[in-house]
């Protein structure tokens, strides 16, 4: 971690102490958010950087999973939520009026624990579907041998790790599996929570990463930073062009570009399994979203929230780029600005 980051963290901690000791200070604004573990690494930086520049604002973000964040927004217990899967029209109808603001994008990586394997594991769509359906049971399976010619894989059983909580990362991954496997689509489907055919559940990306780290032969899906922080390797995944591609921000950027026409119409468009004319695209990627009530009663709090989101979708994009997230394209930034202008306080526009 950079010296600047730890300095910012110290500033946030100091601010929290000051806020606790001076709770009567009317100039202090506290914002609460909850949701996606996928964006927690970059959200930690965003909140630290913003509160260092705005010492009267304290931001508490709980990394509890997209499903939990959506529920807390619905219950009115947080000022904003974060989800890796946008709410659909039917879901929006059951909630207070919201804006959904794409704030970054990134790859869902396939990480594993195979001691002795000295080169990246290669996985085709057929292999991934088979692994998570449970039809591929050992690392000696012929499909895995076909994907990894000349590589000696162990004969041990495959141990699948998946999320046990409502998860936008799960939403992206199961959207991908539904796109590449008719069996998966008919038997399991996609969503933030599904009935997994096989595997061990872990709470949050942290739980899945811990399961994999502690279990030789394990394989699962997480946001890239979690694999890197735990020194776990990530697989190359075959895209529709036939190319095995690493999980990188650049691969996600190529993925976004492949869906640019659809995204310009509706940023909720999934961006998994891009077409064959995008040879550099990593096929398991997704935009992530801030979910914010359009209106709220506290003008100071709403103004601070608007400022924070404005920072995220402008200067904060550079920070995202240093942490393996894909910065937003200009078309999405323009959409975000339009959505941000809809925020009000007690029915009145915010400056």
C-alpha cells in the first residue's frame, strides 16, 4: 500500500475520533453506505481520499455484499448502496425512487489453489460450466487436459468455493455462465443468489478467498484485488474469439468497448461474453453501480453525498485505474452526470 493511502487512513481514523468526541458539532456530516464487496478495495481509497480533502465529512461503508446493500437502501438505513448488478424495472417498482450510477467496472477473476502449477491455468467456457455444475469433479478431467496441453494437473478432487450471501459478483458470474451454457441457464440461472449445484459457500469475497487459500484443489470467483492481496493465481479464460485472456482492467475496458452501443442505450446492459470481434476482452466483467434515493430530508447530508459521488465519477476514476478497475468511458460519465442532477433534498434541487 502507498504511504499516501496509509496517511489518508490515519486521517480518517483521526476524523472518526474527533467526530465521536464532538458529536454536537453541527458542521460534521456522516454518510453511511453498504453493499458490494467487489468495490470495497477502491471504496476504501475513495472514502479516505475524499474525507482527507473534506474533513467535515465522515463516510462509513459496510462491505456486506450487493444483496445486503440493496436491502439496506430499501429499508432506508443507509444513504447509498452499491451493487455489481443493477436493479431491474420490477425491483425498482418496489423501492423508493432511485438513481443508479455506474461508478466503475472490473473483472471477476477465477482464482485457484493448485500447488506446483507454475503457469496460469487455462479455462474454456465448457470447463467453467462443468466445474460449477459439478460434472467436472477432478483436476485430471479430459476437458481440463484439453485446455491445458502439456501441463501436469493433480489428480485431486476439485473443491468449488462460491458466495453464500447475496452478491453482485455472483450476479456477474452467473450471468456469464448462463450466457455460455444452456445447461447452467436452465438448471441454475443467474442472480445475486442462486442454488449452487456444488461447492462450499463463503461470506463475501473475503470468505471465498479464505476458502480457496486454505484448501488445495480449490477454485472460485472473486474481484481481482482479493486474489492479488492473498497471492492467489488467476486463470486465463477463453473468450468468443478463442483467445485465453487474463483478468485485467484492460480486458474489462475492451469488454465495455464491445458493448458500447448497448451501454449507451442502458448502462444496466450486462457486458459478459463479448462477441468474437473483441479478441482482447476478458469475458467475465461487469459495471458496478451506486444506488441512491433521489430524495432525502437532510440538505447538508445530501449535498455532501452529491459531492462524494461527483468525486468518484471524475477524479476518483484515476484511483480506480491503479487498483485493477476499469475507468468509466466518457459516455457513461455523461450518463452519470445526468443521473446525479436528479438528487434533491426535501424535494428541492441541490446546488
